[in-house]
């Protein structure tokens, strides 16, 4: 490996030069500590969920899958920092787990309603805004609120779940190109990494949009399940994992941060991105921990409580539930 190369170094080159990067050493110590704490919190959450959801095992399992997202991100990112050449593999593993979590979140939402049929019956009584929050003022006149039906819910479900297949597939293709050393410079239009990153970002934004519509539709109905604290940390990890990494990749192509001994811009931005993701995942883990600690007396929505509720409460969803 040449000096200040953009290649990921092997460990026999990486570790001798590590003491020269004080920020990296401090980041490794802090990141390792946060990873261990995150794993300890997850173990405690396993005990808690098994104790309080023994009569609704399927919902408890989905919750554990979602809670496992944070230690998985912390662990894979720390492995990427300790062994830089494993970066692509760790990205692929974390993306596969995020894909499983998307399915788990949708399944958990359906389960909390008491099943798909019950969910559609309840949501059919109100209008749902399908306009993203950032575009609400501009597009609310063009896209009217809709009634959630089996067909519309299935459409948003498929839009959310396409990430499960698109993102891992794109990372697999990127890994193949890297083994063929065809990644080159990201600013070169002939570089396939540009199109892989673009498609990955589009897939992420589409999935986030569909999940947000499902969340807005169920937010008021499932408020006593603390659904906000279950959704926000989960969707934030998805956004940070893809879009933040894309931003750091662009900075690396602009030689930001600068070389340090044999540590090139790509390696340093990867380390900074991974350590920042560990910190962010730890904070989101604490937020999610609060949401899953609230256990209602019933683990599914009581349909009788929704029959007597006025439609006006839910009709205002296009304003009140534009969150995310």
C-alpha cells in the first residue's frame, strides 16, 4: 500500500500508524465503551420484554428485533474501525439487519392493532395525509388525504419493504466492483459507485416516506403504546446509516479530512463516520429504551375504544400527524 492511499489498509499497516492519530485512538476508546453499554442495555431489554410480553410472544419478538438494531449498528461499525478492510462486509451485514427491522416494524404495528383486518377497519375511519412534512405547504393542495384501504396499505408496505432487497443488492454489487478495483474517483461519471450511491439514497428516501405514512396513520391510535419512541429512533438509524455515509463519501473525494501518514481521506472519513454512527446509535438506543419500557395493560388495541371516538379527532391527521 502506497503512502496516503485511498485503499483500506491491512491491520499490519493500520495498527503501527494508529498512535499518530490521537482523535482515532480517543474515538476507539469511547466507541468501545458505548458499544459495551449498548450491548448491556439490550441484554436487560431481552429480560424485560420476555417478562412483560409472555402472553404475546410474536409482538415481543418483533420488539426485540427492533431493539437489536442499535447494538448491531454499534458492533458492525466498531468492527469496521478496528479492521478497515471489513468495511464493505460490515455495511452489508448492517443493511441486511435494517431490512429485517423494516419488516419487524410493520409486523409489530399490525400486531398492535390486533391483526391486518382490524388495522384496516380502524384506519378506514379517518383520512391520512400522504404529503411529506417538508413539502406539506407546497403539495397539500395537489395531494388530498386518503382513506387507508387494503390496497393502499399494501402499496405503502411494498414501498417500505423494497429497501430490504434493493440496499443489500446494491452493496453486494459495490463489493464486487471493489474487488475488481473499479471504484475509482467518485466524481468520475464512469465510476459505478456514483449510481450505486444514488440508487441507494433513492431507495432509502422512498422507504422512509412509506414508513412515515404508516406511522402517521397509526400514531394517534397507538399513542398509548408509545409508538413515537418506537418509530423515531428506528427511522433515524436508517437515514443516518445511508445518507450520512453518502455525505462523508463526498467529503472524502474532496480530500476532507486530509491525509495523516498512511491514512488516506477515504479511511479517515470512514472511521469518523463509523464512530459518529456509534455515538448516534447509542443516543437513539436510550430513546428507544424509554419507549419500550412503557407496557400497556393490553398488548393490542381495543377496538371498542375506537368505535366511540369521533372521526374529527382522526380527520385532523393531515395537520396533527405530519411529524416525520
